[in-house]
C-alpha cells in the first residue's frame, strides 16, 4: 500500500466530517463519534491490505463481523455501520466512487432495552438534595435550578448546560432549546422550575456584576451562558454535571449507580406517560426525530392498562 493511499482515507474522513458539520450542523459529539468509528474502519482496512477505493460490500461485512467478534455492543456496531453508510453515500454523491458498497448491508439493529428510570419519590429526594449540594450558596442555588429544569423539561444534559442566558430572561413560561442537528423546540416550565430559574438568574447577575471568576473571567465580556464557568467551553461541562448529580444521589439516599442526567430525562418521559400524556407530545418534548425512539417508554402503560381492566371489566369484579 502506498503512502498516498494511506493518507487518502483519513483525508476523506476529514472532508466528510467537515461537510456534515457545515451542511447538517452536526453536533460536536456526533462528529467525534463518527470520527472514532470511521478511524476504526480505516485501521481495519489498512490491516487487511484494503483501502477506501477498493473496499466492497463483503469487506464492510467482514469489518462488522470483526466488531461482533470483538464483543462490541449491538448499539455500537449499529452506530459504526451507520457512519460507514453515510461516508459511502457522501462519496457516491460527491463522485469519489461510482458505487455505494454499503447501501444494502443490513445492520444489527438496536436493542430496545427498557431505560433505567426513577420513581417520583426518588426524583423529589434528588431535587431536595440539590438544595444542599455545593460549597457555596450560589453553587447550591445553581444546582437546584439545574435539577428543576432537567426534570421539568426532559432536556438532554448537553442542551441544559449550554442554555444561553437569553433563554431565561423575562420569566418565560417556556424555554427555547437547541437540540441535535441544531433543531429547536419549545419546552414548558413548571412553576417550581420558573421560580428556581428566577432566583438563580438574580444571583448570577449579582455575581457577574461583582466579577466572580466562575461567572466572568478578567478582561472578558459577560458570559452568554445561563450556567457559566471558567472552563474552555464557557459553561458547565457535561462531565462536571455528571459528578454533581452523583453527589446529589448520595445526599438524597438514592443509589448513585442508578442516577445519571439521562436517567432524569427517562424519568420525565416515563412519569408523563404514566400520567396520561400521549406519545406524540412526549416525542415533541424530548426532541426525538422519530416516534419509534419514544415508543421504548410504552412499558409503563402495562400497569395502567392492567389496572383499567381490573377496575372496569365485569369479569374482574369480585363476587
């Protein structure tokens, strides 16, 4: 294999990723996942004396078999195949190749595991614990606001921590959230979330005026983020919030193993469905592109339907 061919694949992957970012406004996390998956594919081709131009359907299937033998989860294998499909579709449409060897390959599919969730009582305890989690009063008010917003809206953690300051101004009844692929949606705020947000914005403004480092770095303009920090991103990171929610779980007496930011998103959807909300509404609130993604929550309907039958069906009545 020549050096020119060896650098060809990384270059093509980079061009593809740049196009995804520019044309589809792909999220940074999505681009990083594509980059990792396509690098794994590129390395496998290289080890087997193949390259982007010569790889055919059976070679791609061979890579997928190797991923399976490696013990990778079905969801990981499905994601890798999705990245390869998109790369070759892009290559075909852009004229890099005259065919698309990945177009007819059937993927492993995604396992529809029931998401871990929390009871209403556990969520209440977590939110209460947020009031006392943090070194300073401002930290505790911020943490309480974060938890109220997360459970009230079902936002993804990346959407929550990167909320712009402008979204919370004016005591809004709803928040404008920028989700995956730059898609925007409106999510309603509960009275408790609105109150927590109003308190946090007041102390945040006061802290910014006083020039506190976590809010405003020396020589820099005021932060545009609702939850600013001195980190490179300018706002609270997903990793930091992940550790915070674990601390809250300990303080709440809830097992930290079952508590993550995503667990609160699952709880939001599960509790709404159990309370009578319809799937389409929940799909809109969660920002799911396809209702089939939301259907994983229908497991909570089983108990409700069972109770309905036991309560109203004539044959279920005690004699």
